[in-house]
C-alpha cells in the first residue's frame, strides 16, 4: 500500500519520501510468496467489488508503464460446501455490477476439472476474468516507477517515533529526522512499533503456505486459482507455475505474532503441512504430492477483517492504511490511489466509509 501510494503521489508531482524498515520487495511484510489472487465477485460491503474492479484497471496500467507481466487471468474457482457457505449475496452483487460469474453444481465442477474429487454437497462460483498477481513483481514495478517519477526511498530505515501538528509531521529514525506536511502510515503487521502515536485494533498472526508436487492437471494453463470453504476450514491457492507445484494456504486460524517475537519457520507446527495436505488429499489428490517448499508470512487482522483506510483520529494530516486481513494485496493499486487522493485533494471519489477507524470506537452513552 505504501509503495503504491508513493508512486501515485510522485506521478502527481508531490515531493515524496518513502521509508521502509527493510528493502522492498522483502519477506517481512505480507507480499512475498510469488502470487496473490485477484478476484472481483467479493463478499462483504459492496464497496469491495467497486474497488476490485478499479484495482484491476490500475494493475493493467502498471503493467503497461513498467513493461512487466504482473497479472495473469487464470480464472478463479471458488469452491464451497453448501452446508458451510453460500454464494448468494456475492452472486447478487456481481450481477448488479456486471461482474462475470458462473454458478456451478458438483456435476459441472467435476466435468470441467475432472481431477477434483468434489462431493455432491459442493457448489462453486467461477470468475473467468479473475486470476493472480505476481506480488513481488508488483512491488518492484511500483518501486521503480515511483523513483522514476522523483520519489526518494530510504531502505533499512526503521521509524522510531512520529510527532504531528497542523501542517507538519516529523518522522524520527536512527538515520535522522524527516519533515513533511503530511504522512501516510502503512506499517502492516508492524503498527505496534508506532505506538503510542497510533493505536489500532490489529492482530498480526503467523500464516503458512506450501507448494506441493502436482499432476499436470493442476499446472498453470490447466487449472485456475481457487478458494475452498469446507468443514476443514477456509483455503486458497494457485496452479503450479513453472514447475513450482500447486500452492495452497489456509485463510482462517493462525498463531498470534507480536513485535519482537521470532516468526517460527514452516514445519514448526504439525498443522503447517498437515492442514494443507489433508485438504489436498480430500479434494485435489493429484496435487497432494511431496512438499516442495513451505513459507511463513503474516496476516494483520482487524476484528471484523475489513480494512482501515482513514485519517488519524487526532492528526488529520496523517493517513492510516492497515488491517488488510490477508485479502488486501489485490487492492493495493487502488488503495495507493485513494491515499494519494486524500493527500492531494482532501477527498476521494471511492467509497471508503466502511473502512473508518471510528467503527472501533465504543459509542459514548454519557451524552443525553
């Protein structure tokens, strides 16, 4: 979100300084691991669909400007046991916004993708225009474009404190202090490092993904990106790309991570491989080969798993973007646009009301 906002600001001629505690793209945020799904038939507030469609256009623009392939339209197959999940609201909102979707029963799922072992209780929503983003390429492309437009980037520079007043923000780092008229904070799982300047109800959790040796039926070009909701939990994944094997991760569960803790490597918990393999053996047995690679990353959950995109409650010249809850990467192109709009114009045409910080503030019952 930060590198996208920096690119958007720099291209508008705004003097922009980007500060990262590491050297993007890197493995300390929530963007490594090669790929992220991009889909449009979203659940939750209808604002998500509108933002997903705009994000898709901006990814296409970034591809053209950078010359790098960022987006692959593999399609996304959303699978679910009807006893666990219904696609009803997503189908209805998609029809209103003219997002192409197909509602499939178990017979049709198995006909199209015979390598799946899907019970009769399952249904699917297939999005032919969806696919996946090469996440680290996206970060690298925005970094290069931002610098080409005149932004400056400080890498391996941790922020140790912030102060703000009307028309001025000071960012303190071990390499010196930096001053600007406004600031954008997009610290991901690291927001607690910015306390007490900002305190957010964000809980970072450890997540794992694995790449498994898989049959050609599950290779890119033959199989789409996917999500799966069943009694075993919520999962997502990608076809095997370039011989890397099918990639799968679990969206729900995860151990809480706190600043200063070591992020335990893949395989430290029995469920790291076990949970993933169990689902593959049940529904995608041709993709349940040997584990080729495992990786750990972080989600940064809000209590309702909706984003936070808002002004600081006390300092209106400080913008906050966080709590993307494991489903935010696809939106980073449009979130950058939103943050640049708010910085340069004071408002945005996008609906960000569902992402207000105020929703976490208890109502004041002391007033008559």
